[in-house]
C-alpha cells in the first residue's frame, strides 16, 4: 500500500501519467523501518525506464515527505513467464516491448499499451493510439499482440490494417460469405486495427466495424486502434463510431526528443557488427528528427556502405559523406531560432534569460531553453554552458534533466511541444 500523502505529492509534481508508469503497472511496498521503497515489475523495459528516469525524483519526494536516507530498489519478476499459444496472425516478432525505446514523446502511449497487455479488456478498452507516421504506433500495437500471444487464455489474436479489413468485407459480400467474415472478427480475443483513417467515407465498412466493435466490447475483448489523427479529427466517420473510439483511452505519440532518437540508433545497432563514433550517433539524432523510419533508414544506409567497404568503425566525416544526399540544409533550426521563440513564448528578455536570476519566471524559461538546445540540436552540455554565458556543464545537465523529468507534468509537456510547433512552422 502506497501512502496517500506520497501519491498526492508525486502526482502534483509529475502528473498522473508518471504515477501510472511507476506504480500502477508494478507492485510497490514501502518499508518505513529500513527506509526502502521496493518496486517490482515483470517487464524489463519498464524496469529500465523507471530506473533511468524516475529513481532520483522518487528519492527526492520520499525524503521531502518522510525524511532523509531513503533507497529505491527495483526488481524484475521473471516467475510469470507464459507459454506461447497456437494462434497469432501477422505479428512482427521483433516488435516487442523490450525492443521499444521509451522516451518523453511516447511514454504515455507505452504505459497505456503495457497496461492493456497486462489486463486486456479491463484497463483501457478501446485503446486508441494516434500520431504521425513512423513514430512507433504500429510497434506498440504488435508489442501488445506479442505479449498476449504468450498467454494461454488469449487464443485468437488478429492484427489487420483497415485497408485489409475493407478488402475482406468486399470479398465476403461478393462471395456471399458475410457470416464467415463476421465470425472471423467478432470471435477474436484481441483485435488490432492499424491506420483506421482509411475507413473514412466507407459507410458499409463503418457499419460492420461498429457492430464488430460492440460485440467485442460487450464480451470484454480488447480492441486497439491506431490512426494518424485523433478521433475528433477523423472527418467522415459516423458519430456513433467516433463515440466508441472516444469511450476508451486516447494516447498520442509525439516526435521523439534527441536522447530518444540517439537511444533508438543504439538499439538498432545491437543487431549489426559495426561501431559508430559517438559523434555519428549525435549527428544522426540531430539531423533526422521528424520520423523514426527516416532515422533508421539513414542508419541502414551507413551500415550498407560500411559493409560494402568493409569498414568496422564509421567516423563522423565518413557518415556525413554517406548521408550528404539525405540532409536538408535548409531545414536546420539554429540556436538563434530557439532563443527567439523561447523569449517570445515566455515574454522575457535575452538579458534576463542569460542572467543569474533565481526567480522562477526566469529559471524555468532558462531550463526550457537548455532542454531545447540539447533536444533539438543535440549540443553537448559544455557548449550549452558557453552559450548561457559560461555556466558549468553540471548545472546545465541538471537543468536539462529537470525538464526531462518534468515532461510528465501536463504544463511542462504543453510548453515544450507548443514551442516545438512554433519552431516547425518558422
């Protein structure tokens, strides 16, 4: 049992999403005698995420609430491994929770997907994930399917694109096999429908999907849907179907930040016998910001060239040569662009931002500016310190990490992504 005063403080500082990630998807106990909080989860990627991102702030809140010298201990429960079932349709075995790189841009969708996988049909039903192409929506959908395919009681899992759903319906009508079509989809334990936006304007498809949705929902079967836009922005969708989509949990996936992009490259590299200089990782993360697939494509191009030329370690100069045709010089955002937007957004002056003022109205914008220089441009902390007038790199690192953690707060999240939207429109 987690004390309510700790829960209230945590949620006040970091928001409900962060609390769900750390505690609702795990088992937690507080030992006041030993001053230890123990967090146990059966998902390694979730354990790593909490360990890397939330341990310092958990310790800080514990000490603020109950006094000093608390320890945070995380454990991985491997006792609940489940056997594989016979039925599994078109799931990509590489798209698992373990292979998904979690960052500030996707942590809410990740947490929701993991919760659905652990308690299908009970936690969030339906789960509606939306965001631009190439940001990981399909990966999360497959991860749910792969996780549940190990459970004996999840016998029938269907992953399907909305386009294939439409084609299946058309063929079943032509061949007078509509009942077979309905039995196929309405008798599933888990249905994963990708790119639902493609049923816009298709009335008969929407009618069949509506009845399929209702039957599955009433039977407590899990429904997961992805789209390139939120339900309210899906024009050409019947209101009754839209209301079903909005009746569960809606999770968006944003553009990944610099640290997440770099982690994605590192994760991808694990499958190849090649080494990249750290400067190459930074270069990739800095220049491919808008689409994870483009980032992975750039990495694969480097890998292909290094394989052809039998290069085991790729330098920054070599990487620039390989990728020169993919880099759009005109799309680069520089320090001055970020500075101008931050100053206008918070209505402060450059002198105030670069001062040593400890006023909250100045400190917070300075931390945001620091975060954006690292996130968007991938600048080293030492360089950011120089830009800020010679501030120590440890001070800069602390400012970055503060915002990185506080992104779980709706206000901070909104500020960061509002500024990014302004920058992308410039």
